């Protein structure tokens, strides 16, 4: 019965929520400030070589397979079951903490699937907006180490997630939500909670807000001290920001914006964090300045190539977290996005949400594997590359090696179509007499220039293949 109820909830409400999510997307800041700390600069350059990562959303929302956290926020774009009052709904949601028991918790399976996809860095939700901690914090009892899973030897989930990815040589990112809707110092039960912001005027209760700042500092300090080496601190919830950074542009993004200063003192947090984790990349999303070491457009790809570091976070399905029967993007679609992103100078952080039992759905593993089959043989045109002088010509995208000596052309082919015998592009053309190689099998290919375009013969072993995501050439 309970199951049926959940499914009904999902079928009826999920599409509404998904389609209204524009209110909730983090946009791209319009300015970028390069870091000056040499260790941060070095890590940033190393991170820019990785190109493809996984963003794992896993928390209470997996229990019922609903949108992560937002279902308990009272903004009008969010639909929820109206047979429960808002307060009942919140209680229903908070109570997942009493049943969340991922007995099949298997971060090694996640890491293997990500590795097989060709991913090289991982970001994990240590705490989402709902405030439920996936690590053993001492600052609250609202955590995975305090429920039915507490007796499990791997109850301190974040530790084992980071370790599983580290063992496979991934760079490690800790996602942390600045807003915390479970904290009495953020959403105070004295008042209603009308939107995503603090529900009390922090100018009137500075002691309360200061306590929240200290709580945030302490939690991030725990993550920095007790969870091994961390490369990225990925701070979500950009509406929690210093009031002076709320520009007209930020207002234009459409999210409920704070009426008062909600800054949590990121400079202090970053200083402490970098003392423990030298060179740490701090990604204070959308808060342009020294603590947004790379930009993070969400579910979107910038129109042009950018010569500063950035990353698109995009879901594999429609949601960040696990939603039963979610629809996933095809391997080809993901590969095409990755190619476009890399040619524009960014990285792709692909969203995957493990099931409430602790495993990633096998249908997703299969898609990741197929992405990896392409990456394995074509990775030379992706990893460690930088933007070329021309970014694209229609469906062909260009990258180049860091030393600028090798050019790459990636021709995205339409899904479900036979591979043609020849392909052609304008823009980045081989120099006279240059040798061109087909990357997937290392063979040299024939090419000719006609007017302003190059025509390239596709090797016989690939021409007429029933389909292939993209052909990569070097010259
Ligand atoms: C947005 C959403 C959040 C999600 C994140 C992932 O910030 O608020 O729910 O976790 O994007 O990029």
C-alpha cells in the first residue's frame, strides 16, 4: 500500500516538479577571478585535464524516490501531495531518517561504474539542503550514523564513498549545501518556512545567525579533517550569499533571493580548509570572486567557448537523486554533450543517484559502460586538452593538446544512423602535408581540402557501421 502510494506520488508529481525546475537552476556567473595561490592554480590545471566526473546525489530523498530536498520547500513552483498538510509533509520527509537503511551500500560498485565510463573525478553529497548528513558529524544528530544504519561498519558513508573513488585514482569533491533546512538556526520553527531562505530576519537575531555560521564552519572542518584528501569543496545553495553580491543579474535568475545578508563567511571557511587541504578548489557556486574557482552552469552548456575553468553539471536522468523509472539520456547524447563541453573549455559532471539500498541501478551502469567504450578509444581527443582557436563547425568540435602541437576534430554523428564513408568540416583545417589519424584505431586517413573545407575518408572498418557516437581525428 505504502509502495503504491509512493509510486502514485511520483507519477503524478514528479513531472510537474521536473518541468518547473528552472526556478532552481544555478546559472553561470558573468565574471571569473583566477586564483593566485600556486597550489590552487596547479590543482585547477590538473582538474581541467580530467574533463569528466560524476556527481552522486544520495540522501533521504532516495528513500521515497522524490526530488532531492526541494519537496519540503514551500515555493509555489513545487508540487506535492495535497492530502497532507505542509507540516505533515515535512514530518513525513524528516522521518525517512528513521527508515533509511542502505544495507547494500556499495560505493565500490559506483566507483567501478564511473571508472568504466571514463570518469576521473567524483563529487558526493555530504549534506543536501534538507540538512541530513551523510557523514558522522558531531554538530547534529540528523545523520546517517544515527539511524537504522548506525550499526553498520560502514555507517560513516562519506568516508567509504571517498575511499572507493580515491582507490580508483579519482579526484575527490565534497558537495555541501550552505542552506540547511533542518537546522533551527536556518529554518526556525518559531516562524513559517515560506521559501528557501532563512525564515527569520537575521538582523534581528544576529546570535542565531552567528551560531549557524559556526555550525557550518564546524561541519566543513570535520569534512576537511576526518575524510582524507579532498580536492574540491563544492558549495551548493548560491542564494546563501553576502547581500552585496546580490546584483541585478542574480535577481534576474528568478530564484527567491534573500532580503538580508545570509553570508556564512566563506573566506574564513576557505582559509581553514586550505590549511588542512592545500590547494583545495573552492567552488562557491554563482558567488563570483576568489572562492568560485570554477563556474558551474547547471543543466546547460554555455553558448561560447570560455577560456577560464568551468563545469556543466547535468543529470543522466531527469533528477539528481534516485527516482524510480526515471528516463536516462542515451550514451550518444551524453558523449555529444561531453564533446561540446570539452571543446568549449569545460568539464562534464554527470549526475547519478544511487537507490535507497545503496546500489546504482543496473540500467545506468550499462549506459555508463557504453559511454566508457567510446572514451576508452577516443579519450586522447578529450582528456588533457584545451580549447582550440575554433570551437566548432556545426556538429564537428575542435580541441587541442595542451602544448598546442596536436589538433583534434570530433565529428558528432546523428544517433541511429549509419556511419558515412566521408566526413567534412570547416574551421580547424590540417596544414598542407599534415598526417591525419583516426583516433579510435590509430590508422592514418586520407583527406583533401576543397575550398574552405576538408573532406576526410572514414576508415573502412568504421564506415557503414550501423551507428557510432562520434569520430575523432588528430592532425
Ligand atoms: C541545484 C539544486 C540542488 C542540486 C544541485 C546540483 O543547486 O538546488 O538540488 O543538488 O543543483 O547541481
